[in-house]
């Protein structure tokens, strides 16, 4: 009886489509343009101290619900973000800014 040999060729290689792991959400999308680094508004305008009396400026750094926006969202540096948070809290206490939305 003749013995049949299994083919000795290796299994076909599957080409890699991306270096990222496969996910159930589909391929990752890359932005069409490079993200621009956000610049701190207070540093750009050379404002040393964030004042609680300038509630129009403080209002731009809060949401409609009254929450303080993070430095990652606004681009504010850490030093001015701390001053901003302190100023918003003082303006809320004096009733220049609301604690929550109506």
C-alpha cells in the first residue's frame, strides 16, 4: 500500500491590514489634518491674575449648565486653570455666575 504524504508547504500567510488590534467598531479613523496645539488665552493676552469680577470672561470657560470646562478642552495652562477655578467659585459666591442652570 502506498502511503500518502501531507503537503509540506506552510499555511498561506494572511496579510496584516493594520498594526492596530481588530475591534468590533471598525477601522480607526485618522484626522484629515494635524491637531493644533491650544494656547492659553490668559498667557496669550499676558493676563497675570484671573479676576472674579470679569464674569463675561469667566462665562466663556463654563458650560451652559454652569460647570467649569477643563484645561484640556479650553487649552488653559495649569497655572491659569487653577486661578480660573478659584475665580469662578468666587463669582458664584457673589452671585455673578450661577451654580447650576435654571
